[in-house]
C-alpha cells in the first residue's frame, strides 16, 4: 500500500506538471499488485475529479468548441465500448497494437522533429482519435498512446494542452463510472478505495503545477515525448510478459 501511495503521489506530480501521466505510474503499480481490472476500477475516481479541476482552472485556454465536441463526445462513446471490453474480454492484443502505433509515432517525431499536425488537419481526425482513445482508457487503463499522442502532434502549448486533455478524461469518467457500477465492478468497497486514492494523487499535483510553470515549451514537449516513450515500453513489456 505504501508503494501504491507513492505511485499516486508521483502520478499527481506528473499530472500537475503536464496535465497527464498519472495513470502511467499508478495503473502499472496497481496492476502488478493485484490485476489490470482492479487497477482500472480503483483509478476511475482519481481519473475524474482532478481533471474537473484542471478543466475549470484552464477553461479560458481550451481549444475551440468544435474540436472539443468531436474529441470528447466520441471518446465517451468509446468509453462505453471499452468498459464492456473490460468486463468481458482480455485486452493484451489491443494494448500491444496501440503500443506498436505509439512506437511508430515516436520514431516519426525523432526522425522528423519539425513535423506537426495542424488544427485544420486534426479537426476531422478528432472523432477517430477520441473513440479509439476512449476505448483504450476504459478497456486497458491507458489512452495516452492515442489521446496524448494525438494532442502532442498538434504541438499545443501547455495551457491549452492541459484543459483539452482533462476535458477528454472528464467525459470518459462520466460514462465509465455508471457503467462500472452497472457491471458490478465498482461496489462500495472499491469506491471507497478509489476515493481514498485521491489523497496521495491530489497532494502531488501542486508540486507538479509549480514545476510546470518553470518549464519552457521545449522542455514541456520533451517531457511529453519521454512519457510516451516510457508508456510504449511498459505496454510492450506488459503484453509480452
């Protein structure tokens, strides 16, 4: 439990600094201690509440409503599909496929560091990215290979990246929580554990927010790319192990 608490604190620091990344640390720790299903269910409340705060705090720098609607609403549809998958299907092959796509993106970014996805090109792709990411988040606990990769390709500034990503996760949470209850995965005991995990997670976020204000745009981009690299390694290792 101490190791898991430390993982949530570190996840909170990363989330406070970059707006994302908390599941990267907390979910693998919980999955190693118990199993993937337990990790996803316990992380359901911590993945919703802090994101509500971040959307409100950075609401003035959100992307246009046309993008948010396409990205978030399709993500919510994907969340419904992913929760069904979580309750009924083994997800290793799905995780491995997303890891492969993430590796290709990282290679592209390293080979062509100046490449970016403009807003005009990203807008029609937002529904596809949202649906796939929503499915991955609720089925495997990690949507970053799609959601964060997609947003990172747009080269958004930190103050825009954070609320956009958070709005997406809020939408997923609003669908995920009722369905977890419906499938019997989020009972009273699990809800108490999930709510309790907010304490170490939220305690780390102010530290991360302070660090984030000290980061340059270049440093911010490098951290995001580093997070994606670590995530790819974890996904591949977990699938083959």
